[in-house]
C-alpha cells in the first residue's frame, strides 16, 4: 500500500510545483491588473467628468433662468412701485389742495368780520396764501411724479 502512495505523492508534488507561478507570470499578471485598474480609473474619471459637466450645465441653465426671472420680477416690482408712487403723489396732491381750500375758506370767513380796506387786504392775503399753497402742492406732486417716472 505504501508503494501505491509514493507515486501519488510524487504526482501531487509535481502538480503543486507546476501550479506555482513563475516570477515572470506574476509580473505579467500584476502588469495586466495595473493596466485594467488604470483603464477602469480612466473610465470612472471620464464618467465623473461627464456627470460634473452635466451638473454644471444644469446650474448654469438654472442661474440664467433665475437671472431672467429675477430681472423680470425686478422690472414688475419697479413698475408696481412707480405706479404706487404716482397714485401716492396724486392722492397727496388732492389732500394738500383740499387742506389749502379749507384754510382759504376759514381765512375768508375771518375776513368777513372786517370792512373796507381791511377786508380787502385780508381777502387779498387769503387768496395769495391759497395760490401759494396750490403752487406748493403742485410742485410737490410734480416732483414726486418725476421721481416715479425715473424709478427703477
């Protein structure tokens, strides 16, 4: 039985020695593995660069869309503000004219208690004050309308 085991042991030793890679085979396998790893890395970098480029393109598109919408929104806001400024200027003008008219009416009533030259001077002063108040209200309104027209 020992005799039969010896050839089998010799055969196993030969198989093991034949399976052991040589340094040249190992170097070739290492070189192939490095080349494959380098190729895989290069492909991964290309894929990553494409992904980053696409993401950057989307960011650029979004920024351009935002800039357009922001500019449009700013323009609409400016238009709304300018319209509000016009309405405010006209409303304040109406209030100023109404107040000036009220002061004028009160002044004329005070003048009615007077007679002669004193009454005439009083009415003249009341009319002049009313005219000055109207001019001030008009100037203020016009300045506000100019501001509204130049509002950006």
